[in-house]
């Protein structure tokens, strides 16, 4: 199982969650919301061959944490993945839009200068602007749109841009989410939990509940759950092989 967007450090019992992920042989991309969380989150993954930590600065925290961009720049050479980054156009975050844009542009430019990164990107109510900024800096790397919830028009734009997608059980619980997933190129789809923020039945989604997403994807793709898992595994290998620096890591088979 693959969870390509998980806030592993934010589970109250994160050490127990990490141990269960190890027991299950899961591949986890553990995203961070601030550069100052990098060291602690990386330490949580220490010794686990299938957990990787992404360096991020969440758009919802851009106004409060933009002062951490210098730290982001310092840490970037040691980070193979970047996330969670992006833009959030929800009404409660409109006041910080200028800061969000400044942070996003800065990170994209630094990723481009560093040779590109795999980026886990937030685009809630901001899918159009996210595409616009990604188009300006194609050298930033490979965008993976996490829990994409934009319009079908914007979905077509990000598909044409070569973006990837990570989808989870909470996203696929809605009719719109399933419709968007059905339109995504299946060779560019990965599974995610977005736990502990994402919830199902009032409880935080756990990383191993990506199996629920696989069940839905198998229905959307008209294949068996086993075939859906094999497709996701192939996708991860293809994503990692896009850059020789990442190709030495072998995902689950």
C-alpha cells in the first residue's frame, strides 16, 4: 500500500502509527506544514526504509510562517520531496493570498534552481492559479496534486501540464471526487490518506485506509482491487524513475 500524502507527525500516537506502517510494509510520503517541522518529522521516519519526509510550507500558514523561507532554502538540498505547498482560495484564507503567492513562487523558483523536486501540492479553491504558477516554472519538478477538487476544466489543464494526482478515501467518498478521479490518467494516480486531517465517519483517516481508495479506484477503472494496487505500484516506480536521484529507491512490489 502507498500513502503519498500523510501528516505522519500530526497523529497524536504518531510513533504507533509509524510502527504499524512499517509492519504493513507501506510506502509513506510524510509531508510537513512548516520548515521548522522538518527535523522532528525526519527523525520520526529514521530507520524506516519506506518512509520519506517532504519539506513543506502549507499555504494556510503562509502569513504566519513566511519568515521560515530562509530555513526552507537551507534544508532544500537535503529534501528529495517538497510538500505540502500550494495555494488555498477558501474565504477564510483570502486575507493571506499575497503571502501565499509569494511563498509558492519562492518555493517553485528554489526547486527549479535545485534541479527539480517531486512536489505534493494543495490547490483547494485555487486550482486555476496553481496551474498558472506551475506553468511559469516547469523546471520546478513534478507536481502531484493532492486531493484535487477543482473544476473539470482545471483538471484538464493540469492533466495537459503533466501533473500527477494523489487521491484518498475522503475525496472518493463524494460523487464529484469520484468523477474527477475517473477523468485522471490512471498511469498518473497515487493513493493518499491526508491523515489525520481527512476524516471518514468522524474519525481521522489512517494511512492503511488507502485500501478503501483502492477499492473505489478498482470500481472506477473496472479492474480488480489487486490490479488497481499493481497499477498504483507501477505508477510510483515510474514517478521515482523520472530522476536518477530517486530511482535507486525500490517501492513495494
